């Protein structure tokens, strides 16, 4: 029966009308009468009837049906023809012209009302199917948005815009719940540019109530609803507005809500259902399946009811067949629509960049998208019906199957990190797997969506490698600093004794001793490469001579033949000569060890453009250096570890050579790569940014002590260095005053300036244990005495201050360890400089 809560408007048209208001009184029909066609069409346009009754025995029936059909009404009314003309052609023409039912006269009141109710149910069913179709299209649009992009903001914006359009809501938004009183608006149909707008949930009692009940909440007329009484002062302008709140639930948790506001009396059940589906968008397939089952059952029920009604009313066989044919046509149209929608979903799945697949409970594939087939190089015929064990390596297949079983047992979506071996190597995927349910509520399959994160994992490994080097560098820097302080005391004393022993028969021994100390200095240089900051002391150099000198020196006395392929002219580079020499030496030593029986070592260098994997992608000019041996090669399984600190495969190796080279090249804004094949050899390739600066010419300076006069303040916490400087400075003609930290240096300098015995120069150690170092001390001294002449000295060679000392106010720099001759030249130059 029809819904008796609201009368159905019925338009009766005909010259001789046998239906009067008395016949339909009490049956929830509101009758409107028209005697001619023009009057009937105008009345239909005005009142929007739910049912039109055409009572005639002539061709006026066909004109009336076609006229009603041509009107642009909000919804199409059901049309019933009542006639005493029972001719087959007349009945056929009436039904073909748009009539939904044909009633022969005479007809009883009971039969008439029953037939009119059938027509009304057909109309209501058609409207429901139309609205269901619109809802399905909206859901498909949302599925398409979710499958075609990784931009969550775009997906959410698409959903709220579609829901607002379907429900005529003025506002539709999606809210993320942070805590009991805080939420963030992630998307709103009012603007696409919203970005996590924070809101106070205490001002939204409707949202808090929906979260508490975990059910859809509808508030009709917000300004007068008891739930909204606490915030009544905030509801100005909301008169007559209704609100709908649908919680978004994942497992046991309410993650957020979908909120709709609309200027209408209430939300329909279908609008509420649409919002609930959108709010729980992770289960669209289940919702669509259930909706299809509902439509199918309703159509079958309606077909059965119509057949029973026709049988009870002794309709002739022709009318039954025609009605059945019409229902079959509608069924075919619905099935075609479903096929079209299935093709659309399949197109979305196949064009996704993610790997999408479905397996039954036995682990056999029942669906695999194009991306799956492409990456594994398989055909769909080869995959469907097979298990992972039949398609993939056993270890990979067992891991996939174990994760599928976990999803089946949990009956909930789960996330895994999975790996697969492809043609170009091992790939890592983030896989979201979730169960699929049948109409009976049982799990019948597992669907997986896998996204390739191999590039991200490789980046994480690279970052971890850098962190290892940085951590070890902190320790190495401290050790090297202390070692350089010791070497400073030894080297300075040796250089002084060398001056005293000039011409002596044993003077050459001091040269040998100096060389041994410099070899120890090279070890500290390697350690300092790892120290925090690690900034090299760069100068513009031509690299071809450096390459030849380093390679020839490192291979001297060996059975290695060096072949140079240096394509000149090479661009100049900005580099620390000592650090770059260390890199070349380490690579040559590795090559020698890889060819114990001797062989050919090829050194190549050339200018290149647009090198990949660079630390400075804004520079497109580089110098490429290659060191190629024909030795034993490096196994592929350890190639990603060779640059790790202390990793070595040699019994006597330290594991610092290649990690030192990696750190140095990185600090030069370059890159170092390796290609190797076991049994064929290894090639290390270095890329260094080319420089457009000119190479500065250095004046030749004699290696001898330079004397002078003046008063020197030395800030140094190492007693051995203070002792040696206490010998050297008076020997050079200077008087000296020692302090152990920056606070004492500032006080001594200030006292000297106030008493007229100012210092001609100050020598400051950059790092003081437990006290103020040179960086802070010079800042305070220059604040008081801007013309102070201060020299910085440190065992941290690659400290940024040592590379750019003038930017910090220092007039000179002395790197530890140093010779007395070098020390005397720097001191003399700073004192005589009047700027």
C-alpha cells in the first residue's frame, strides 16, 4: 500500500469521467479534474501530480500520454488508462505511448484503488532507482578519486563536494578528532585550500554527541534543538538549518566525523545512508554489493506482486506478457548499467600506479591489475587461479601468504612492509590488505593495494650511512685534536733543534723525524675528516697534476702499471689539496690490494655536464675522475657497505679508507660511486663541481726562522705546547704571557691596555676544555678593542673557523701541528700588518 502520511495528487482527465471524489474519498488521494487536453497539461505543470488517470475510448488517450511524457516535471507521474475499448491495438498504443497500466471498464472501486496503488508503487520504485543510481555514481566518483591520486587533500575535497551536491547541503566538511575537545577540519566543500583548521569541539555539541554514540546524528532546526542550548548564543543566522553528523569509524576508534548543514527541514534516509557510506569509504565494495542485492530483491518482489495482481484481476495473457516484457527490459537496462559501472571500476584499477590484487581464501588470484602484470612480466591467464607459490620465489611467496592469513584471521585492514624480486633488483612495498565480505557477511577474499617505497628506503639507508659517519666523526675529532696537540709539541721542538743543528753531520736525521711526524699528521687528517662540521680548507686548484703526483707516489716500487687518460684542459675545482690527495691515495691503495700479482691501473679525468646523484644539483658543470682496476672485484652483497666506517674485508685494513673518501667528497659537494664485477675489476667514479674562479699564485717562502720583537699573549690549555712556545718565542725575540682559558685572556688583555703595556699579538687555541675557547674570546676582545691582532690555532683542521678565520675577526691562522719556521712567519706577518 502507499504511504498514508501524505495525500497523493491525482489528475483525472476525460470528457466522460466516471471517477468522482466520492469513489476515492478516504484513500489518501487528492483529486484534480480536467475535461480537455490543454487544461490537463496545464494542470499537470502546475500541481506536479503523482498519478494521472486518462479516461477515454479514442485516440485522445495516446495524445494525453505523450503530452504528459513530454512535460518537464520534477518527477514523472504514473499514468493509468481507464477505457471500455478493449481492442488489442488500442491497448498496445496506450501502453507504448507511456501508460503504466490499462484498466478495463467496468471496474469496481476496490479493484480501481488496488490498480492505482500498483501504479503508485511503480512510480515510487522508479524514483528510488533513480536516486540509488545517483548515489552509486557519487560513490564511484569518490572511489575514482581515491584510486587515481595519492593526494589525500584532493580525495577528501572530492568526497565533500560530491556529498554536498547530492544532499543540497550548504556545507559539508570532514573533521579529524585529535582529542576529546580538539579537532581539525581537513576538507570542506566551501574551499579547496583549507589546511587543518583547528576547532574547539566544545562549541560543537552535535559532533561530540555523534562521537559518543558512534551513530549518525541528525539535528533538525539547530537554533531550537535542546542539544544546542549550551551554544545558543553562537547560532545566530542558523534558524531553520538542519545538521547531520556521521562518525568515521576504523575498528574500535572514532577517527573523525563528516558534518553536513542544510537549509531544509530534514535529511532523507537515502541522504543519511549516502553520508554513512562516504564516512566509511574503506568498505565501498561491500556497500555496493549490499545495495545491488537490495535492488535485486526489490525488483523481484515487485515483479512477483505485479504477476499476482494481474492474475487476481483476471488480466488477459497479452497484458501479462507486455508487463513482463517491460520488466525484463528494465532488468536488462539495470544489468547494462551495472556492467558499465564494473568496467569503469576495472579501468580505474588498471590505470592505478599501485599494485592491486585479490586472492581467495586458498590464496589463488581472482584479480590482478595491469601494474601487477607489468612489474612481474606475466599475463593475466598465467596469474588467475594460481597461488604465490606457483608464481614467485618460495621465500617471497611464504611471506605473502602469512600476511594474507593474518588479515583473514583479524577480519580487519592491516598494513605490511613486503619485498619482491623484480628484473632490476629487490623492491620494497607498503601493502594495505583488507578482507572482502560476501552478502552473507562472511570473508571470501583478501584485497591488497601495494605501493613501491624502494626509493624512500634507499634514501633512508643513505641517511643512516651519513649518520654513522657523523657519529664516529665526533669521537674521531676529539682524538685527532689531542693527537695534534702532542704532535705540535714534538714538531715545534724538532724544527727548533733543526735550526740549531744546521751543518751538523746528524742534521739530516731531523728531516727524517719531521717526515715521520707529517705521516702521523696524515693519520689525524683522516680522523678529522669525520669530525663534526667537517668543512675542508678549500682553494682553487688544477687537479691534473695532483692526480699524477698522488698516483705515481702511491704506486712507486709496485708492479702496477699506471695509464692516464686526462682529457685536458680540465676545469679547475675548489678543494682541500690534502683531503683530495688522501682520497686518491686511498683509492689507489685499494686498487693495489685488489691486484696483488700486478696489473694495469687506469686513471681518467674529464669535464662533464649534468651529472646525477650530486649534492649540489644547481651546478651543471663537473670534473669526473675514474680509478679503474682489473682486480678481483667487490661482491654485490657488500657493495652497499663499503663506505661504512670500519667496514673492511682485509685482515690488516682499518675500514677508514673508503669511508674517509666518502666523507671528504661529500664535504666538497660532490659524489663518489662504485661499479664492480667479481673477477673483472672495480671502477670508482668521483664527481666534483667545476669552478670558474682563477687559481691564486702562492709566493715562495724560505723555510727558516723569522725573528721579531714585541709582547705576545698565548691562550693555550696544553702544558706541553706552552712549554715549547715558552722556548720558541724568546728565541725569536718576543716576550710572552700565558693564560689557560678565554676568561683569563680577556682579563689580561684588558689589564695590559689599561696600564699601557698592550700586547702586539694574541695566539688563541680554538678549543679549551672546560673553559671559554677562541671563538667566544675574540668576539669579546674585539667588542672592547677592535684593532686587536689575534691568531687562531687549532688541531681541528676542518673546523669552519679555520677555513674562514677572517670572517670571525682573526688576523692569521696556524694549524697544529706546526713547525717553528711556519709559526714564526705567521706571527711576523700579523704583527707587521698595520691594517
